[in-house]
């Protein structure tokens, strides 16, 4: 029987006892059947064209430059630019070098969009970090009223940088957090009166996606969860999970001890940081999921909200809510 989604309060997940918790192994970079290291598939897509400077669009800066091995970050940057420009609301630029970023540079934009990971593999010890001055510029920009979108793999690093974790609200922690096996899953919309998700259908779909579970939330971040995904222990059986999930580490007895299991885990949330607004979305693995109306709608509306505090962008067709007569409702 498929479990129904329940919204598990964030504090309940965060407060789960560490006693007896099962450690989660960090996978190595997998080999393909022809014995080559895995690489994300190449994509063919439109190349974004410039926006008319006479149009009064919100200015977005994507901070990028590197990512983990399984992410086609260059292709995703192009798709994000095209998608946001097509909304009619944004003029998007990309920088692939923020090592020495400054506050003056960021102040030219209404919202900064993070699509960056400091490591080639999630569990690597070696990483490429920005300068201390660049980190401070980012913190100051948001604290003084700038908008921030924290996107997908931006949560896979920074666990040892307290202020970065506070800025995003949460990060993944190797050995504790995990990527659940399903590549496609439903996302449940929560706090439906928030302007980003107001008017959306209760469930949206993702595809070729990462479901992050048991993330480490900063206790000082005042987070409002906008969407959750249910982490089902049944998805970890070998026949469903695949060879990337070590059979011994993910046997039923161990899976049952993992925190956040058989629970709704936050995948989209917002929080304030000083005078600024932060929209955090763990969805967005690659070009496939970015074609789904629900994911596209969340990114566009979340980016607009981070920049302005308001939402004017309409939901796309398969993200738009629809009336259900009371006698047919199964959820309230």
C-alpha cells in the first residue's frame, strides 16, 4: 500500500535523536557498463537570446562555474536563462568566476541565483571555495535587502561554513543526509497561502531528479516549508534502488534507523536573512526535470518573490490548481 503524504514538522525531523541513527555511505563516482566514469548526458536546447534593455525586467545573476560530476551545469544555466527570459519577467546573466566577487558587483542585480558546488564528488575533501571577501559580499548583499535563490546542488557543500548554512537554511551532510533512490517522484505543496505556491495543485511531478532527505537545518533559520517529498523505506530494496545503493548498508534493518525515513522531507522552503529574502529549492537536477511545469513554476515564482517579495507570474498548465468537489476529496 502506498503511504499517504503527511507533512512532518521541520522541528520534528531536526530533533530526531542521534542515538542509534544509521550512517549513510557516500557513493563513489559510478562506472558505466563500458567501464567509463559516469558523465551527464549531453543536451540539445535553444540558446538564450538577449532581452531588450528597454523592457523593465528583474535582473538576475546566476553564480556558477563548477559542480559535481553528475550535473550538466552549463546546460542547466542555459536552460534556466531561457526559461526565465521566456516568462517575460527576467533578464538573466551568468558568471562562472565568483572567486573575488564584490558587493558592488552583486548590487547591480535584483536577485542572485546560486548554481554552484565546490566539489567534484559529494564526499570529496578537496573543494574550491570563493575568497572570504566574496562570501562576505554575498552575505552582505542579501542581509542588506538583496534576493537569493539557492538551487539544487548548492546544498551539497558548505556544511563546515556556518554562515553559508544559515544563508541557505539547510545543507546536506555526508554520512547523515542522503539522496533517495527514485529518479521521478511526486512533490507535495505545503503552506498553500504563501504567494509562491498559492493557486498550485497539491501535487506536482519531477523527473530525473534528486530527492534530498534528512538535510541538516540551521536552528537559527526561520524556515517556511513550501514543498515536501516522502522518503519511503520500500524504495531502498535492491530491486528498486539499483547498484549505487550498497546492499548491506541499505538493508531493511539499517534503513529503518535512518532519520527522516518514511517521512515528508522539505525540498522547497523560504526564509529571511537580514532584510533579504531567500528561496531554497533542492529540485532541479538537470534539463529533464526543468521541462516539468511544476518545477518551472516554482523556480520562476520563487525567483520573482526573492527579488520583490511578490508574485505576479502565473502558474503553468500542469502546475495550476483545479477544483475538487468536497465529496471526492481525500486530503484537506
